[in-house]
C-alpha cells in the first residue's frame, strides 16, 4: 500500500511540476480557436445551472428569404460539464426546436428555412452559484 500511494503521489506531483495533466484527465479534441473560418466570435459569461436566452449574443434573430446553415463551435471551461443549447425556430406559423446537450466543447450545425425567426437558449451545467466564461464561434453559409 505504501509503495502504491508513493507512486501515485509521485506521478501526480511530477505531472504538476511538468505542467501536464495526469493520464486520467479528460481532454477535448475540439479546438475552435485553431480554425480560421469562423466569421463571428463572442466571448461571454453565463450563470451556471440556469437557462439563459441570447447566449449567441443576439436577443432576436430574423432570417431573410434564403435558407442558411449555421455552424457553431462552442468552447466551454473545464469546470463545466456541458452547455445544453436549444435553438427555438418559428417559421410559417409553427415552432420547431434544435437541441444539442452533449458534454464538453463541441461543434454543431442547424439549418433555418427562409423567413424564420429564432432565439438561442443555453444552460451551462457546472459548480453551483458560479459565473463561467464561454466562447461562441459562428459561421453562416447559404444552403
């Protein structure tokens, strides 16, 4: 037991001194900042565990006569477990919803029909009573 504990402490201490994470630490393979094709970047913060509107930086979105596809790359802090996104779309008298609640940093896309109105909501799950920063990378393409 002593030998196991000593090896564990030495491994963690060595990783700390070298600036690396222990082998069991989860890392994200999504690197939003490495890509240069996003046309809009928003750095913001949100309280944890509360649904908030306008996390994309816009209170209301109104589309034109074309169909657009949005690609979003979302960079969340390591302290957060997930940022659940819900896009509520109104078009031709009916509501539809796009939802992505996968954990960690992620890339997702949604397509809007012509003449749509939409709002983007989000809930960042993390430590209670905390504000955490996130970065929203976005690009829009004509579909």
